[in-house]
C-alpha cells in the first residue's frame, strides 16, 4: 500500500460478503470500480459488490502510462473519449482527492508524407467531433517541445504533427482508489483477494457467481477483468473477439529539465512523457505473441529505447530505472466492447487494450446508466458486442498511442 492509500483516503471495508447483491462486478480495476461509483452516485444503487481476486488496481489500471486524450480516429470514439476527458477534468473536485491530473498537450509526430496525411486527418475528425486538435509545422513543434530533434537523428525527420491541447496525465493508482473510496462511502462492498471461479446460470440467465469465498447471488453480473475476460466469458459459453497480449513500459531516472508535452510517434511506435517525479515514462507497442505472461524483456527495452532516442537525444544520458508489463485485452477492431452480451444478466466491459485508462470515467458512467436503466446509452451503443455479428466493426487503429 502506498502513502495515499494508507493515510489520505477513508476506506470502509465490509465485514462480510452478503449472500446476494443487486449487482456483482468482477474485477477491481478502474472500469469495475468506476461503474460501482457511478451506480452509487448517479443512480442510488448501492447494493453492489466489487470482487477483486488480487488487490485494487493490481491489473492494468495500476500499470499504465497514464495518458488521457480524445484524439481518436473515428467519430464515435472521439465523442466517447471526449466525454472521459471532460469527466477527468473535474474528477479531483468531484472525489475531493489529489489525483495529480495535469494537462500537458499531446504532439503526434509525422515522419513521412503518409504520416502528414494521417495527422491532418486526425486533426480534422477530432475537431469535427468536439475534440480540439490542430495540425502544426516543425517550427511550432520546436516551440512546444524544444527537446525534440527535428532531424530525427537523420533517420526519422519531423515533418509535422497533430497537436491535441487536452492531452493529459493523472496518477493511475490514485484514480482507482478514489473511485473505490467514493463507492465504499455510499455503501458499495469492495472485496480484495476474492476471485470469481465460476458463473451460476439458471434457465439461460446468469444469476450469480462462485467465488473463492463461496457463492453470491446477483441480479446482474458485470465482467470488468481486463485481459482475463476470455476465461470469465467462457464460463457461460461465450467466445469474444479478444486476444490478450502483453504490453511493456519503462521509466528512466529523473530528468531535471522540464519536458512538458506528451510526445507520440506512429513511425517510431512509441511515446514519452515526464512524470511528476521527473522520470521519463516511455511506452510502445504490444508484444506480438498473445500471452498472459507478465515477463519484461531486454529486446523490448533495446528496440524501444533506441527508437525514442532518435527523436529525443537527451534520453541517451539517462538510465533505465524500472520496466514492467501488463496484459491487454485487444479487440480485433481496436475498439472497446461494452454492454450486453446476449446472455441474460451478464454484461462485459472489455477490449480496453492499451488505451483503457483514459476511458475509465466515461466507461464507468455509461455502464452504470445501462445497468440502472436497462437501456444502452447512445454514446456506447456503437461499441456493443453484437457489432461483430452485424458487420459494423469500429476499426480504429488510432486507439493505440502508437498508430
Ligand atoms: C504498460 C501499459 C501502458 C498503458 N498505457 C495506457 C495509457 O497511457 N493510457 C490509457 O488510456 N491506457 C493505457 N493502458 C491500458 C489501461 O491500463 C487498461 O486498458 C485499463 O487499465 C483497463 O482497466 P480495467 O479496469 O478494464 O482492467 P484492470 O485494471 O486490468 O482490472 C481488472 C482486474 O480484474 C481482476 N481479475 C481478473 N480476473 C479475475 C477474477 N476471476 N475474479 C476477480 N477479479 C479478477 C484483476 O486482478 C484486475 O485487478 C496501458 C496498459 C499497459 C499494460
């Protein structure tokens, strides 16, 4: 436990698991806890249990590179993520917790003619759908981020970029714990070290869960287990268009000179920002082979560090401090899957891949509305599971910060 959790927040742990809840949420990551929080705060539904098999935020919600943005590639995604950006902007005030939310601006660099077209298109679709993004030339890039080598080491020249002023970061574990605290304060039961090992079904409807602590009956069960969704869904015979891939990241030692924006490059397949402590935080692409392994490897580090150093030469003087891995629920169209599953009483929030931290507020808010009203809100209707059967996939490679 860190100092924030030990001292700064007021956690009301339940004494015992009740035999039945209106809603059982599997997974104590950002999406599960935000859904519980919005059920309680927006709909007055508090007979809710969140079951986490490990510890709160121990999954990807506590392992990500904390980037928040709405500069996606398709209108439906831009609108959805813009809602999350708006909710994040007031989350510190709403939860009364210091979440270290900081607006930095995000540069997405173009190194080729195709890259210029891509970034111009991103700026156009973003602006048309309510997220401000403009196309900027190398001179403007140099002003926004003087540390960028505009020659790209002679290999990856910088021709332009899209600039998204709303790009921001927030301290990931604080966000997760603030949602947990807010939900618990209103009576939601949150249990750690309580894994779901089976789903109970009666006459084609999911009626509860089997856990490591015994059975629990539920009106509705929501799976919010990140990369482990395939296992949970298979318990009711559901196959999802999801593959689980590891994603690695690393931080360097502290860098004194202020590095203000977030910088991403599809050409280099990586992105960088500076943490509040001063470390340079670098992320990249998923590992190609699907796996549930949390291994971190030297080949990733070498490949990613080499490429990012061509754009940001000052990185050469820094040292790698820490490297880690999460396992990501990658959907086949790079968009999330939220809502009804076709199995009565069973919902999912998944397909968050490498991009779901920024989606936590809007994802939680919209799923809570669906559970409370029984109607899928317009904002998330395009992301329902049946889109694959209806041939209405939401292809958006721009979901990953590296495309
Ligand atoms: C290295 C890395 C960098 C990333 N960078 C970014 C970024 O910059 N911006 C961004 O928006 N997104 C980013 N992401 C993605 C983002 O972190 C995830 O999409 C998001 O955190 C998913 O949240 P979640 O609540 O769905 O899943 P998780 O946070 O993974 O939570 C799922 C929880 O379910 C629990 N669980 C699993 N199985 C069971 C079970 N059977 N019973 C009970 N509990 C169970 C797990 O223990 C886990 O705690 C990154 C991810 C990684 C790995």
